[in-house]
C-alpha cells in the first residue's frame, strides 16, 4: 500500500509538471497580427475563417493584454462577439 501511495504522488507531480501533455499552440507574429487586425477592423468573416484554420488564436492577447473578445466588446461589435464566442472566446 505504501508503494501505491508513493507511485500515486509521483504520478500526480509528473502530471502537474508536464501538464497532461498539452502544449500551448504557438503562432507567428504575422498570424497574430493578421488575426488581431481582422478583429479590430471588424471583419467577422475573416476572423471566422482564421479561427476555423487556427482555433488557438481565439484567446490570444494583444500588446495591451486584451483578448479579441475584449476588443470586440469595447467596439460594441455584436457580430464579432458572436463569432468569437462561437469559437470559445473568453475575456
């Protein structure tokens, strides 16, 4: 029983350190810029297509630490808000 407990503790620590194998997506500065520009320009069709191709972009932050949803809400752009939420956008 002692070994089972020790194994469980080691496994838990390993999972915490590794993060269950999930690797945060990385994007080029061009990809981020293209996406955030489309959000700021209110081009919901382009944003929708980019998120279909690269869903991890949905919650990236700009230089002011704002999410795309933050930007859309400040602009009161209901179409953009809907597209971002459809793809899992968070504040």
